[in-house]
């Protein structure tokens, strides 16, 4: 009997059944995307990490601030008991012409043993003997692209000197062959050292890779190595760590991740509202079952079985959708390790979590009727009027006021932001029906004609319209939020590249004079040459150690950074650089850490720590806001670093041709010059992939919202079907019914738009606070144009549904419907 009644309910309410199953399935997809999004974003960025030595733990590398360009491994002899191996690499930049194409070569010299030690290479072609000193190791990808094979000749120019190499080994593609803007080739160190005067003996390097024994403290070892005089100014970093990339990935994915969490709550709310919209029919069925002696346990069993069937189909369909997206669609737009068990586990978890939530949510309307008498249940089933409760209204207003107060403090705080988001959405959902009721009462005094008066009376009293208003408001807010978050993801990435106004970037320069700038300026076609120094440094803010990229620059060279300003004017920034009294920080550090003008912060650079005053703030997308600006002369004086280590410039000629001329002119200095667009191409590619994925993610969320709104509106109207047919039976025309519902809808929509406008102002500040969780500051979290578009979509959709009554009310259905009810 239980099975029979459960299946009867499911089959009888076909639209409601379809609505629940599809909403559950979409919720599974939404949850799955939410769970894997951050991992995909981090994975995309980590794939770009330069891997020069996967088997090493530490990398000792030349910087523009190093005391010498060439070193040996001899000073490390005192640490031999802590090493598995020490591998020196002579890393040079040169050029070659292959297949009539002029290409940039990153030539890395090491012993044959160390080439194999550093990375686990698999060779597809090699000589059956030891490598000769003039032979190279290249990747299979390079061989195929330039038509190279074993014994092919490659003439490489470094500075003004040329040397002839031949291909000795071809390896399967490996990340150690990837570097922006250059083709990586490995050769024997003794031969490569011949590019230098009196070279040819090897054992001279500008990078050293170290594999340590288990248990060795890498931080302590790194400090002891940098204390060696010969390695002064060299950087020591762990090869497997790239916190900057991880932080960038997490910050760029943060807006979507936070918005997704809110959308998950919306999905739960929509499912609950769909179940609640059918409570009238359920209550009527319960009253009939109780009238013939059915127990609460029997009635509960019917609805529990009904819910289990919904879950089986809904969660099952969701799993199938996720599996299809994971195996067929996602690989086409984003790269990830499909064998990673994490994704399969999240697929199961999303279905299980959705099923659990739906089961709990579905029982809530049922539990309300367990202790209700038969007569009361029957009366309730015939009633569509919602009961107002002044305490709920007061609670809603209190939630909104509290949320607003949480957003007022100047310093941002993630916990306050999350609290404000939750209180804001709860408050607006509590207040919404009362706002509609009070507006309807006010309008009734203005419109006394029958149809309008009836419509406004319905807005004031109908439970279905109150539920519809809540769903409409929630759907609009969440869709606007997720779409704005996707837009922030795009801006954080693309504008960070656009902030640098240049065609060419030259790095790894060591200079205390303008000689390098003049050398570049003298190249034909070059103009707007700007010099600066960029250092990744440690700072202490609010007792917390973090890092920023400090840009040392003169006032005259600031113009290449386009978007600094907004908080402090460009003139104020230039004055601060001229006075050489301190540093300026991105405004995010003022918002996130409460740093003020005049405060002193601890700055550690080149092993030297100084307390430096903050002279002002600016706003920029560079490095996702993790930047500071200081006079290059003050930076050089305080931290014993060169005046500049990088140049940017523009050219009137072909960019690649100009890059080649710069490499030739500065070749003896082992600098790296590259096309800015080419260098950032991988970064832009990653961001485009993430934006595409974010758009798909947003689309699913919008689908959940739109479908949930439609389902709730139609379910709500189904509950009021009897009222419409009763009016129709009394002679009210279809046209008047249509006008009545249209006025209802327009009133509800007017209230919804007003509430959404107020809520979005609050949400903007709440989200800005919430982003502080990931040290991300976005001065605007909600985009006005997106809000207008989404409001138009939902508003238009809702008004179209109001025409439903004009087509569904007819005489053929009248008698049958009234008999049923």
C-alpha cells in the first residue's frame, strides 16, 4: 500500500516530479563544479611552473644582485655530508637559425651524469656511447618542430661568439624543456664554458641544484649557503615550491568559489521551496489518510519512499551528467589529471551530499503536519493564505541592519564578510513578503477598480506569491553574484597583463649606470625605454609574514605602469619616489591589514631587514595587487641591490626582430629579452581556460536558478488553480483573470527589483570583505551592467509566466477541476 500511494503521488504530479528530479540533478552538477574548481585552477597554474630539476630540493641561482655572475661548487664542500648530489648548471641565452627561423635558445650546460640526475628523462633516440662534449640533448617536440634528428648540426650564438653543436640525444617531452619565449637545449658544461674567455674546462656555473639527505632542514641549509661570501646575492629556493603561483591561482579562483558556496545554499532553498509549494496537496492527502485511521508512521513512510525515488532518479541523473562532463566535455576546455581519484570521489560526494540534503529538506514540510488534527489538516489544505508574523519581519530587519553594520569598518575581514552575506540573504528573504504586503496595501488605496483591487489583495495575502517573491529575489541575487564573480576572474587576469605598457621586456640586467638603457635606446626602432628593479621580498604586516613584489623605480620611469593611481594620484606617487622617504603599497594592504600612511613595516630584501615608512597607497592589478613601489635609489642604498634589473620598451619595428637585436647587443651579459605578448601567452591561455570554465560553471548556476524559479512559480500557481477556476465559474472572463495575474506579477516584480537593488549594495561590501579570506581586494564585487541584464532576464521570464492563466483556463477543465477540489 505504501508503494502504491507513493507511486501514485509521483505520477499524479508530473511537473512537480520533473522539477524536483531536474533540480536535484543540476544541484549535483553545481556541487561537483564547486568542489573541483579550486583544484583545477591551481593545477592550471602549477602546470606552468618552470621545472628545471625535479629531483633536486634546492636551487642556488644567479640574480641581478649577485656579487659575481659565475661560481663553482667548491664552497659547498663543507656540506657534503648533507647532500645526495650537487649539480652545477651553466645557464646561458643565445640564438640559432633553424628551418630558416631565428629562434631564442636557452642553453644549459652540465655533465652528462648531472643531466640525467636532475630530471628523469626518457630518450627516444640516442647514441650507444657516452655523449661527446659538442653534443646536445633536445626534446622530441623541438626535434619535430625544427626537423632535427641525431647528428643534426645546430649553430648557437651567445653574445658575439658562435659554436657548432650536434644532436646527441632526443628525449620525450618533459617540463624541464619549457621556458617562456625560448627553446631549451642541454649540453656538456666544458664545451659551453668556451663561450667565455679562458673557458673550456667546465666547473663554472650560474645555477647549482642540490639534492639533500632525508631529514635535512631546507630553510636552515639555505640560510647557511647564502651566508657564504662567494654566493652573496644568489637566491636559494626550494625547487618543488612555488607559493606565488599557488596564491595567484587561489586568488583568481576565490570570487567564483565564494559565489558558488552561496549558490549551493540557494540550490537547497529552491529544492525546499519546490517541496513546500506542494504542501497544500500533501496536507489534503494527509487529512484524508488520517480520517480513515492512518498512523503518522504510515504517512511518513509514504513520503519518505516518494523522496527516495526522487533521490534515486535525481542524484543518479546528476552523477551521469557529471560523469559525461568530466570524461567528455571538460577535457576539451581544461587540462587536468583524469586519473586523479579526487575527481571521482568528488563526483560521488556531490551525489551523496545532494541526496542527503534533499532527503532532509523534503521531510520538513511533512513534519509540520505530524501533530495536526484531521479537521485542522483538512482546513489547512483548503487555505492558500499565508499568516504574517511580526517577529519574523523584525528578525529580518535586524539581520539586514546587522549585516550592514558588519560591512562598515574600514579594515576588511573575511569572517565579517561571510556573516554579512548569510545575514543579508536571510534578512531579505524574511522581509520580502512583508514588503510586498505593505506595498499592496498602499496601492489598494490608489486603485479601487475591481480587477486591480483583487490582484493587490492577492499579493497581500496569497502564500504562493510570498514564496514566489522569495525565490525570485534569491535567484536574481545569486545569478548576479556568480556572473560578477566570473567577471572579476577575467579582470584580475587580463588587466594584470595590460597594466604593463610595453612590447618588450628585458630581465636579468645588472647595472648601476644608464649604460644598458642607452645600449637599448640606440637600437633602431626602440622608444619609451623604462628601467626598474623588481624583487620578491618578505614583509611583516600585523604580525604576519607575507611577501610582495617590490618595484624599485625612478619618478621618470613610472609611466610604463598604466593603472597605478586611483587612491593616490600619479603625481603623489612620483613625489613619494622623488623624496625617497619610504614606500607606497597597493591599497589592498591598507584594507586587509589596516596599514596607514606613516606606519613602519618590516621589509626583508637581499638578506637585509629594514623598517620603512608607508608614504601612500595606489591600486593596480599587477601580481593580483601584491606590489609595493619604492625609489630605486633608496632601494639600492638600503638593500645593496642594483639600481635596476629589468627594462621594458616599445618598438616601431617587428617585435621579434627587435628582440633579436637586443639579445645580440646585450648577449655578453646573459640577459633575457622577450616579446611581452609571447611571454604572457601561456598566462593568458590559462586565464582564458579558467574564464571559459567559470562561464560554464556560471551557466549551470543560472540554469539552476531559472529552473528553480520557473518550477516554484508554476507549482505555486498549481496550488491556486482552484481559486482561478472558481472565479471563472462565477463569470470572470479569461481576460480579467489574465489582467489580475499580470498586476500581481508586476507588483511582485517591482518589490523584487527594489529588494534586489538594496541587497546588492549590501552584498557588494560583504563580498569585498569576504574576499579578504584569500588576501584579495576588489574595490567593486558587483557589476551594475550584469545586475541590469540579469534583472531583465528574470523579470521578463516572470512576466511571461503570468500569461499562463490566459491559456490554461478553459471550460473543458472547469468541471473536472472543481470536482477534484
